[in-house]
C-alpha cells in the first residue's frame, strides 16, 4: 500500500505538536481503524439466504379400503351392483361394496335408521324424509315404461287409457284398439319407488285407485317376467331395464316412445329420478362411492344403459 504524505502548514504543524491535540487525533485514528477492520470482517460474510429445501410434491392420498352397504330400490339396484363392482375394482378390491335390493321405501327407512351407509330410491324424497336428515344425490333420470307382451299388437296408449285400464274401467284389450282378451293388470308393491312414480304420474297424482284385481309383483324383474309370460298382461318398469328384454315391449304414451332422447327432452312424460341418499354427511367411503357414480365413469355407464345422466 502506498503511503501518501500530505504537507502541513505551519499552524497545523503547531497543533500536531500540541500534546492535547495529538491525543484527540489518536482517538480519531483508532476509531477509523476499528471501523475499517469491521467493514472488512463483515464484508467477507455472505448475506445470501440459504436455498430452500427441494419441493417433493404433495403426499399421495391413502388408498381407499373398508366395507360399504348400499340398500334400496330394485330399479336402481342392478346399476348400483355393477357400479359397486367397478368402484371396488378401481380400488384394487380393497373396498367391499355390498348392494341390497329391497325397494325404495325400505331403503329410505334403512338410511334414516342408520342401518345402511347409502340408500337407493327411484323417487324423490318427501319433505318429511328430508326433515329427518336425508340428503339426496340424483344420479340420472329414468323413464317408466308401460310394457305389454311382445305378442300384443298395440304400440301406443294415451295416458288416459292407461289410467282407465289400471283403475279397472277398461277391462278388455279390444276397448283400446287391441285384440279381444281380458286385460291382466300388474303393479308394484306398496313402498316401491316405481309404484309411487307411476301412481303420481298416471293415476291423477294418486287420486284414482288401482283396481283391486291387479296382480302385485315385488321387483322390476318380476314384473317383466310376468308380462313376458302372459299375452294379456300390462305392467310398468324402469325403461333402462326393459330395453333389450325378450318377450315384452314398451308402448308409446301419447304417441311418444320412451328413449334416452325423449326422456331427456321431457317429451316422454313418464319419468322420475334415480337417487342415492345418506343421512347427514356421508362417511368418507360413502362419499367416494357417490363421487364415483357422479363421475365420468359412473355417468358413462348409466348412459350406456338408456338412463339420462345428470352430468354430461
């Protein structure tokens, strides 16, 4: 380091030679030296913050496992059984989803009583049922098909003709344009969501009673089997189940045939919701099943079976 000498004038030189001034100057110089050395020390210290730890991504959700019970409608039931198998397979069969087809009414009761995780209904909930804590999850819209034996020459009935037949006011097929033959009326059991929907939509919102001579069947399958075996029978069932069944055919109602498109645009008037239900907030596994049914795979499956999905 080069030392530079600065010449002092005579007055300043006299001050430097003064002992008191020399002490003050020494203090100043020492202070400057200390400040300079501190700058060197701190200047060598890094002020950069340490690098953050690498981000490894969010934790993988724990796989689903456990048992789940689904109880209710015999119309919703066949779809729920297949959807349950698909749901379990998606979870590597670590879940076990059991479906019981007992009818909408018993399914609603089981849900209220807490004896099932998820209920199934082929009708909307009543205000009283909702007041008991039930939550409905509509999964699709279904048509109620009026069915006759495939040998029956009729292809269409009006809604009024269907009401008259079920009320017992019309008892022979020839009164509505068919071949002569005593009409055999087939209905569903009390508590059935399909019966509730039919009586609401056809029987003047349940104000007209079904004939006491009607034969009662306790499932969708039983109605279709009976009608397929009796040329003079008439019944009703979920359109999704009727499509493709041998021995029976679905009639047009008021000139409109049941189909996914006519149900969707509401031109086919006999239709009702399919719903899943829980009492209050569902368990995590129940919620996962409901989400699966309402997701792309579940909704696609329902659409493939002539049901009108609520999503997509």
